[in-house]
């Protein structure tokens, strides 16, 4: 990057991308967690547990979303005339 600072971090849209990106950074002589920080998304522990350093991840609470969706669907079936409801489930940084 001519005349610019190099990025200090990368956001990856899925934990699945962390291993290949870390490998590519290392191939280029960069140290993940030191030269470049990574943050990914989904909190898939099996995919991240073997990585050193383990990157930060955003837990979107997929299990809670699925459970809430089932609850909401059953409620909607029982209450078809009720107004629409917005349900928010906050993500967490891990």
C-alpha cells in the first residue's frame, strides 16, 4: 500500500474462513494476533479451537435464534390476527 498504513485487522464473515486466512497471512510472513488481528463471526468452536492464536469471534447465538423462531412460528399460528413483532437477539464478542 503505497503512501498508506497497512491494515491492522481483518473482519471475516464466517469462522470457516479463519484457518485459510491465518495460513495465508503466515505464508506472507505476517503473524496473526500480532501483525494483523482477525475477528470472525458465528463462534464455531470446533473451527477455531485448533487455531493459534484463536481469533476473536462474534457469537450470533444461532441456537437461540432457531429456538426463538420456532416459538414465534407457533405463536403466529395460534394468533394469526395479531400485529407483527420484532425480536432482537444481541450478538456477543467472544
